[in-house]
């Protein structure tokens, strides 16, 4: 279970590790408040735990999705996104939260296609 917290620059090595569980899909977990992105792993919850322990991320600020390699597409669907009373779906329903998630992810992973 390789989970990589992306630093200032995404690398081929980061992507290689992130693809260990799912070769055609990269799980993405992001703290939209602190703009921290983790990729890889079997479950988004594993990455959320790392973000909470190492960076003090709060569940309310951590959202999940992924990147489908064959379609070059970011997604906003993860069981982690189910937050009773706030988001009752695996999809990020609030347009503002969804946009924050995608902006944070694209800022960190914008070069992903060229590195695969």
C-alpha cells in the first residue's frame, strides 16, 4: 500500500508508487483547507489517516477522488466523501467544495499525464 504525499513537484517515482494497488487508476485524497494532496493506496481512508496524523488534517476538509489514466480524467467519487449532514453521497455534491477539491488536485497533479 503505497501512499505518496505530493510535495512541490510530482515525479514519475510518485506515480509509480501510487499505481501499485490499481495500475489504471490513482486514488487521490486531498485536504482542501491546507492544499495537501496524497495519491495511491488501497483506500482513501488510509491516506486520510496519514494526512490527519502528519498534517493535522480534519475529516471535514479531506475529500477523495481519483484519476482514471485511460481517460485522462479526474473524478470526485470516494466513500470518504460521505459525511453525514454535510455530504450524503460518495460524489462531492457541493459545487464549491468540488471546485476546491479539483483546483487543489490540478495544482499538485497538473503534469500527471506527461509523467505516466
